[in-house]
């Protein structure tokens, strides 16, 4: 078990190792935002791939995250 288990889909990895995304696959979609060496946040959503859509199955209320400027 590693920090990122296979398959990994990213700009760096996927150009050399393409992967077909198929119905039934479940993904952790991790986004990050911040200021380098100062602060940041990572938000992860769990997704299920369906033939005609994706379904978010995470329960965390992302819209309730407080923004501090």
C-alpha cells in the first residue's frame, strides 16, 4: 500500500501510460490549491464512473468550506 495506488491518472504519468476509464471504476479525485511554501488545501472527492455520467459519493460538504483571504 502506497500513498498513491495504481492506477494513477495524471498529466505526468498518463501520457506515457494511458488508461481507459470504464463504467464501474471508482476514483479519488484530489484537487489542491494554495500558495507555494505558505499554505494550501487538498480536497478529495470519491467518484463512481457510470456509462453516461459520474457520481460523487463523498459525504463531505465541500460547499461549507470557509475561505480565508
